[in-house]
C-alpha cells in the first residue's frame, strides 16, 4: 500500500462528518463491506446510500482517540458525538486494498 493508512482513516471520518459522500465513495473500493453490531453493508453503494439518506442521527461528529496503522490494516478508537454529547464509543478495524478502504468491522458500546 502506497497511501498512509492513518491518513485514509482520518479522511474517512472527515468525509462522513462533512457529509461529503462523493469523497467518501472515492475512499472505498467498489467491493467495500462493513459489518457492525446492528447491520452489515455488502457494497460501497449500499453503505454510501445509507450514510447519505438513512442515518438515524446524521449530524454527528467522530472524535478520534487513537489510530494504530499497519501496511494493509488500521484500527481506530473514538466516540460519536451529537452536539458535544457522547452517543457511543467505537472501535473500527479497517482493511485496505489498492490504497482504498476495502473492509470495515465496527464495534460499539
């Protein structure tokens, strides 16, 4: 991987928080999947559509507390905030392919 994994992770959260869905889509491979406790997305299109149109609380921000990155993987720990109030904490585990995010496993509490 030639891109910096930590930079890609930060760009991912920045695009989500700024509602920049074209930028978000560009960060993900077409075969992107996400698995999280409440649902799974089996394609980039399904994930981006959900984030754009169906997010229950769309105006949140991600406060990153730590990012640990490797060559083909990265992990991020943080909190999702709504107007400064913590909604939940998360741990995201990223896998990369072709300098883009290919898989995301999310755990929350």
